[in-house]
C-alpha cells in the first residue's frame, strides 16, 4: 500500500487505512474499528504524558495492580465501542463500565458486538450493535506499575470477527448473553483480523498488522496524527538480546535455566554472550525485540505454572505481530496462535521474537538440543 507513495509524501494512519480499503485488504468497517482504537490511544497517550501533573499521587494505584490509570485508559477505549447509554451498555453486569460520559474512542464507532478487557472480569456485549461485526480484546494500559516512574507503558489490542455460530440475539437473558459473549471472545489467535499495540514512550508509537506485514506509526503531536514511520517491519532472524525477569530464576524449570545459562555462557555453544534488557513493560520489551531482534520471555515457574501474561489480551496479539514480522510466538511447546482459550483471562507462557532464539528455546525446553 505504501510503494506508490513519493518520498516527499507523509502517510498518516488514515490514508494508510484508506489505501488498504481501496486495495480490498480490509473493509471500511474494520478500518472504522482500527481508527477508533487509534483515537482512544491518543487519549490514553495524553493521560500517560500528563500523569505526573494531573495525578501527583500516582496513577499506578494500589499494589494489587488495580490502578486508576488502567481503569481510565480502559474507559477511553470502551467509549469508542459503545453505542448506547452506559447503563444499557453495561447489561452484561460489568460494574466498571457504568457511568461513562460521551467520548471519542472505541465507543463512537458502533461496529463492535463484544469487547473484553484485561481490566474487567467478564466480556461485555454492546447492545443494539447486533449489526456490529467485531469482537475487540484489549489490555488498556499494560505495565502500569511503571507509570509513576515515567517508564514506558502500552496498550495492546486484537480484533476478531464473531464466530458465526454464536451471534448475540437474546439480550433479555443476561446469563445466556454472557455465555455467548465468552464464546465470541474465546477464539484462537489465528482467527485475529488485526492485532496491535501502542507504546507510550519517548514517542507514542502504534504498531499493527492486518495479516499483511507489520506497520508502525509515530504520533506527531503537532498535527495530532499517527504518521507511518516503520513500513513493513521485519524482525531480525537472530538477535543479541534476551528479555526475561531473571528474578524468577530459582522458580524456573531446569530446562528454562539451561536456556538462559546458555545465552550467558556462550563458550558452551560457541556464540557471544547476549545482553540482558528487561523493562517489565511488555509493550516496551516487545517493541525493542521486534526492532532489534532476540527473545522476550515470560515462562511458567514453580509458583505460576502458566506464567503471568494473558493469552487473549497479551500473548495472542503479540504473537500475531511477531509472526507477521517474520518471527515467532510460542509457549515453548506450542504455537501461541493455535491455542483456543478455555477462559477469558487464561494465562500461558510466552516466548516471542527472532526465529532462531525461539526455535532454540523450544528445542531446549523440549529436551532435544
Ligand atoms: P499488567 O498487565 O498487570 O500490567 O502486567 C503485565 C506486565 C507486563 O507488561 C510485563 O511484561 C510483566 O507484567 C512484568 O511482570 P514482572 O514484574 O513479573 O516481571
Ligand atoms: Mg497486561
């Protein structure tokens, strides 16, 4: 979509989406959903930038992680999605969604049937949007424990079409409706139409894929637009950086320890020692891995056998992006995108990044080096 553009012509996210539409890569409905997510991310970016000024006592919130920052960010995203007053929209029983005023984010687009957010216990059906085709999953503000130190945070999202066998017809029966919402949301990552994230850092960068490569857009605050800055991102086949929380080392399996040791002690396999980089903010750690190569990992351990990250809101979207950039997303034993979620907040181990590092990890974890 970008090749015909002259080198003097800047492409905005909007013109990029219009080009995709013109070339029948996506339809205008999906373009509207993506565009409303981008608008919500601009709002969240401004919330993050001003966090220290408007919230001198901190946005990250109590230690349990249920902070005001993520809640507020979630509100921006949802506003773009809903079509009805909050109390009706909130029919699925999600208290956190109640009482929203008008907004410009996901709420205004009217194309969405179901949303699921990491910040809420259950998915929510968008009443009256039976015509809305899309299921949107998101983590509104990932890595929020970093926010009060001015360290990068991000939003992650995925867009699915609802499974044909479970359209939401019966809004009068909340239990039935909830079952259908869960069914709509619990789709394997390989059904994703679009996955993306926005990194709020030295710049605000939106990276997304609609299944035809990975594109990055940098927010220009002067004109209020996302500008195409990273066309067709390809992750290096092999990198020099690993990104794991090594504080968990003693809880890891012997195979997991062996893998990390082998990156640190190259004499065992004839390579050079890897560098270690870990922010503790998935979007930042993943973005660096995407651009520079290497591996990001959140393994299962003795305490949390499936690790910490959520399949729907974190692992599946990131794995789609990794694969679309020529890399891999794996649990160590299985392709992440092949997993059909059994629960909306299901966790899985995640290893993603360059092909070489992820395949090597798989061979070590599976005991076949
Ligand atoms: P959150 O969704 O509650 O913000 O948690 C997810 C974050 C990721 O951004 C990051 O990769 C991970 O938690 C860091 O966890 P840890 O502090 O255990 O290393
Ligand atoms: Mg998260």
